[in-house]
C-alpha cells in the first residue's frame, strides 16, 4: 500500500478517535488492516515509486494538518503517525541496514500483504477517494466550527 493511502486513512481514523493516544493506536491497527487488502507491490521498482510517494505522503500530511480544524489537529496527526509507523522498517533498512522492529513483527507484516504489480491504478484511485473524503470531512467540520453559537 502506498504510504499516501496510509496517511489519508490515518487522518480519517484520527478524526473519528476520541483522543490522540487512541488515534495513534487505531492508526497502527488501521495500517495492518489496510495491508491485508490486495494492493500494489513491485520489488523491482519499489524505490522509484516509494520516494515520490513518501514526498506526496508528507505533502498530504501537511495539507491535512492545514485543513483540519484546530480542535482535531492533534488527534488527526496522531492517527496519521500511527498509520505510517509500521512502514518505518523500509527507510530504516535502506538507511541503517536494519528494521527498528523485531524480526517476527517484520515477518508477520510481510506475510499479511497481498501485493500485485497490476494494482498501481487501484492505489491511485484509493488515494483520490481518500483525498475527497478527507476534504469533505474537513470542510464540514470547518463549517460547523464557524457557525455562531446561540446563547440561551
């Protein structure tokens, strides 16, 4: 799964969670749940896709942060961080030669994934849908926050 899709799903989890700790934990859980869904994967060109995707994912985090109402920002950021954390093994292995997680966790994480080289268009469709849903929820929350409260 592209990290951008984990960012967007983490934003949704964070928005629904009651607090930042639960948002982070649910974000981690959402990562593994989403990784069980058939998705794109191709070890031959992984870095050619992962680097731009990582940059787009960072941009998505900044966009989500900026468009989220202040009262939900910490929860949403925690959800996004949790949803991305399990993939920290990839850059860590690339730059430091080892994963930060126990080997059993990495092996289990690899084992739950159902990847195919033919599913990249699906990844882009999921990302587009994620952007639309996050945008709609952020706008709706912003409108609710901007409504004047009636004093009774």
